[in-house]
C-alpha cells in the first residue's frame, strides 16, 4: 500500500499529466473560447448544455493557480477565456449586468442575478489579479460588490440567494463562498476593505449562522438566520470542513481567534460525516433522521483541506491530521479519480462505491485542484515559522541544498550524512537581517530512485533546520522535488516534472506560498540547472563552486538589497 507521500505524488501526476491537459483540450470549446459544462465518461463534451458563469470562473481559477504554481503556462488561454466571459456573460440589458448562464448558441439562458455565481466571479478576479496585477480586475470586483452588498445583501448579514428570490430562505453556501472570495482578494491585492468585508462575514457566521447547541452549521435558515424553525433541516459535513479551512485561513490573515468555532464544526462532522474509508458523506439530519450516505467528490476534497488546515494551525497534532489526510486522499483517489480515460472523475458514488453520476461536471475540478494544492503546501514542505501573511511582497534568497548548504555526498538521507558548508549560517543570518526570506529549493531524485523515502527527506530537512536554528540561522521553508524520469518508484515517475530544476516550479511555488518578490530575489546553486531555473522564474541566479558560502554570498546579497532600496522613490516608500 502506498504511503501518504506516494499518494500525493501520484495525485500530482494525475493532475499535471492527465487532468489538466484533458480539460484544456476536450474540456474547452474553441468555438466560444469557453469551457464546456460537462464531459461524458469517454471524455467527449456535452455541447448542448447551458454554460454557467460559475463554471467559467472556477476553471479560470484552476488555470491561474496552476500557472502561478508552474504546472503549465496558460496565460494565453486565460486571457482569451476572460475576454469571452465578459463578452457572453456581461449583459447591459440585464438589471444587474451578469447572466447566470448562456445557451449552446451564446444567448442568455438564465438571466437571474445569483449571489453564489457572483462570489465566484470575485474569486476568479482575485486570482486573475494575482497573475497579472491589472487595476481593471479590482475595479470590476468593486462593481460586483455593489450588487452583493446592495440588492443581494441579507438583512442581518451575508447574502440572499438570488434576484428574483427563489423563496424566503437563506442558505449558508453563497455567504461561505463570498468569504472565500474576500480572503482571496485580500491575499492578492492586500486591500484593507476586503479584509474588513471578511471580518463582517465571519462575525455574521459566528453570531448568527452557527447553531451552537446542536454543533452544526445548518444549510437553511429563515430570513433572520434562524435555523430552528426549519423543518427537517440538515447539515453537510463537506461544508463543515470547508468552513474549517476558511476559518483557519481567515485567522492567519486577520489574527482573529477561531479555535472554538473550528472545534464545534469538527465535533459532529468528524463523528457523523466521515465513514471508515475516509469519505465525507453527503448530508446528516440535524435533529435525527436518516443520513444521506452517498458521497460527493467535493466533500472528501474539503475534508482533505480541513486536515491540512488543522495540521498547519496546531503543529503538535499534525501527525494525527496527516494520518486522516492519508485515509481521505486514498479514498479520493480510489473512489473518484480512478477512471478510464484518466483525468476524469466520478462526482457522486453510493455507499458501496458504485457510480451515481452519469457525466463529469467541470465544476468539480476546482475542488480537486484546491485540495491537492493545500495538501502539497502543508504536508509537502518544511515550514519553520507559524503561518503568517503580509500584503507586502518580500525578496527571497533561494539556496540549493547539496553543494550549497551541505557538502554533496550523493543522496544524503540521514543526519550523519550531513556536513554543513562553511559560512552557511552567516549567510542566512545576513540575508534575514537585510529583509530576505530564506528558502531552500532542492532536487531530490534519490526519493524517486528508492535511496530514501520522501518522509526521510522531510525528516532530514527538519533536522537540518533545527541545527541551523541553533546558530540563529532561520530558514523560512524547505522545498524539494522527488520526481525523476527514471524513477524506480512509479508514483515519482515524470518525464519532465515542473518542479525539477532547471524548471522553475519550486521557486514559483515558494513565491505563491510566501508572497515573494521574485524580481528582487536571488538564487545560489552549484549546478547550471539551478541558474537556468532561476532565470525561468525571473530570479538572479548565481553559480557557487567555492568552500565558504558567506564569502561568496555576502557581496551578492548586499548588492541586490542596495539596488532595491535605491530604486524606491519617496512617493513609493
């Protein structure tokens, strides 16, 4: 049975080799410049279906996140799709401008003003701005907020479903995704008003939406966010897990304490909402009744995200959450992703694992990508300090490992294999004193070749980080690439993995995770592949072949910081 690291590696390959190429090919309609709503189980598009704006926004997120991550450069496809989204869905003849869906010929299929859809529009704009900081994205987001905070605003916070209203109920789902959008926009642009919006949504959630005596977040409420009056109300474990991730991320960005609400959400969802195989079931009656024990793929994705969020927020419990994430990732892979052709998914299965879906919805891709990226971010690197966020980008000093931090002894995997190179601690201290983040980016094909497990390499990095920290030399994060084209272990076999230098994936991944200013960063490596990777990421690369890293690095680090400070004019400071 594959271990957690191998499961993560196999899922990464599924995403980059199978799923993404399939969905930008057969999942994309060149005629319209938009994504298809669904494919059949042979991978062919269902072309006559209406196409929802929400699906286009989710797919734009997928392309943008994976472009920033270095998986595939989709800039041209993103730009084209965004142009077409505006062309087909932004309609001046509609009172609130944005159509819910279009038909197969490009006409309006449903012109309702839908809060769930608009939340995903803001979410997509946040990621588009992160990829390309064009002020027009923020201007459009603000225009959408005038609708969400105007005619779509609920009386006591959050949003109603749509205009015209389908009924007098409030549902938690649109408000949840609006919080997600506000957090994404704050992370992308650093605007205080977006964090203020998130705070208000969080306050409404904590004060009004939670049914504390029942330890649940009901799916339905009356117009004043009361759930007790709703007959046969239910909760969805997947949404509890989704809120856990959102609350933890909100806490990182705002500093607001969320432990009590997280414990409440997990208390019932873990007990009643996850089966022995690691699947999140669909729904549970709040005051009794039979649970709907079929499974949707997104619910298990959200459980994986919650496991990652808890492992990051409470490091002393990380081993337990890793074990739960292992079970959930194994369930996700076997229950939903094991299709022919590969790259599709079964969106819904019954309690026996039999498919209930009759097609493959594009909307699920967002959940898979988000879950796998979070799993990788939390469990696939060593991070030395608690999660923190600043809206101001900072430069980084990227260091290769073998030959730069330690003497290269060919695939070292144990502490006794490590001899630190002279001057490494002085280099790290100097860099941090000058405002650099310090990040290790290292090819580790010994994992793929079977010389060491990925868990062993992660443990070695923890040990190395601790030894350096004893000398007040703090490394912010350690990244490694375990993939190789000649891998002995199939899970790590990849012809040209985007993380393996000379590709820039690890550098881009760190920039995304840590808000790094690549243009003012530098890398020191001992191979030409390091320098090429730096160049591809827009970072200054430097080849080190000496015996003392500090003697080599000191003038480089000081020169870059001096050039940055002198380039800042008074009105920018």
